[in-house]
C-alpha cells in the first residue's frame, strides 16, 4: 500500500507540482482508521520541511478517478 503526498506547486513563481510515494510498512486492514489518519498526518509533517507550497496526502485506496 502506498501513501501519495501531493505538493501542489505554484508555476507562477517557478515551483512545479510534485508527488512523493511512500511505501507503507502495513496494509489497510492492519490498522484502524484513526491510526491510518495519524500516519498520514505524521508523514505530511515530515515532508512539509521539503515543500515550497501546499500539500495533501491520500492513500492509494482513497483516490477516485
């Protein structure tokens, strides 16, 4: 399972859109919804140090097309 972090970027000032893929050390059914959310929040906090713009994150099972 993967967590996809999306940095939205701002092309008007030269910051491109970026994605970071995190291979999770667990599967969806291994953790409660609260634990999944906590992991997502913690990963966003870590990656914010590298970001130039707004970020959000979704697990691959949350993505709708």
